């Protein structure tokens, strides 16, 4: 690891990078420490450091972003499967596919409406802030 007194944005040591990767791949700190051949106590101390925590959060976000990308890529295939199942000749599969499509379509509409309402509220708040700022400056 880099010394905490060094400049902000320093790169982690090779062991620090290995520790980050191990934390992402293993369920426990103990397992992660063993995987990168450091003591559990050392890894625990690193996790208390702000710079290490920041890098760990960034790495976690990257993993989640990748997973979301995978889900989005599979969405088209999933919809094709549901559409195929609408006419597959198995009543249970057809009903399940139809119910799933309708349910997800309604959720999508609700999400779009919520997003639209949120955007309008944020715009109203921003306009209110501008009016208050203008009013306080003109006093």
C-alpha cells in the first residue's frame, strides 16, 4: 500500500490492487486476505483507510455497472423468449409469458411517469431557488 502521507490519488501497491480484486471475488475478509496472501488484520486496516475505501467503492461500482450492462444485453433475448412463449402451444407458458409482459410493461410506464414527475418537481424547486435568490439580492 502507499503511505497515507503521500499525495492524493497515488496508485495502490500491487498488493493493494490484489486485495481490492480479492475483496470483490470473495465473500469474507478472511477469504480475501488468504487469496492475496496478506494477513486478515492488514486487510482490515486497509479497509479503514479513506483512500482504500474510495478505491473499493469505485471497484464495486464498476462491477455493478458491468452487471447492469449484462442484464441490459440479455433483456432483448428475454423479451424474444417471452414473445416466443406467447404462441408456443403450452397454455401455462403462454399465460405466464403474457402476464410477465403485461406486468413489466405496466411497471415501465409507472417508472416513466415517476421519472417525469420527479423531473418536473426538480425543475420547480430550481425555479423557486432562482426566485428566492433574486428576491434576496434585490432587497
